[in-house]
C-alpha cells in the first residue's frame, strides 16, 4: 500500500474491492438478493481491513452475531497490549474464529515491521539509520 495514506484511507481502498466483483459476478444467494449480499460483504471486508490495519473492527460484522456477548468483546483494535490482554476472553466468545483474529494480528505485526525496516537492511540497521 502507498505510504502517506492514512490507515482509514487504506481500509476504504480494501473495502472498495467488493465493488469490483459485483461488476463481473452475480452474487445472488438463495436467501439474499445481490444488493444485500454486497452490503454484507462490504461490512465484512471493512471489519477485516480495519483489524489488519490496527483500526477498531466490529467483530460481529466480521463473524456474525453471537448470543450474550459483552460490549467490550464486540469490537477489537489490535494495537499495543490490548489484544494480548483480551485474547482468552475473545477465544471463549468467538471459538475457532480466534485463529482468524490471530492471523490478522500477525499481518498487523508484519505491516508494522515493514514500516520500520528499509529494503535491503535489517531492522537494527534501519533503526540506526533512522536515528542519524
């Protein structure tokens, strides 16, 4: 992704991917017309993009509804220690979906590392270079 864009701009660019498939494909499902399915897919993709970019993501938009869920477990922002502190609680509520959240955390971490590391240099060399 281009540097200089905000995380929110990047999330919107990812969300617009849904628009491209509706032009070429019929996405009608037996129980939903195309317009409804596209709207649902956009919400899912937005939640996914927000999660991997470190923005606040609505997990219900990503995975669907769950009964009796605390408000603080409906949304997640993978920044700092927040995710590590909440992971066990999230696993109890979201079950096997926690592996998807773990993978999103790995992508987020990789994005952060790539923003620190210059091409062809180690992380240490990149940090030394940034202090010069």
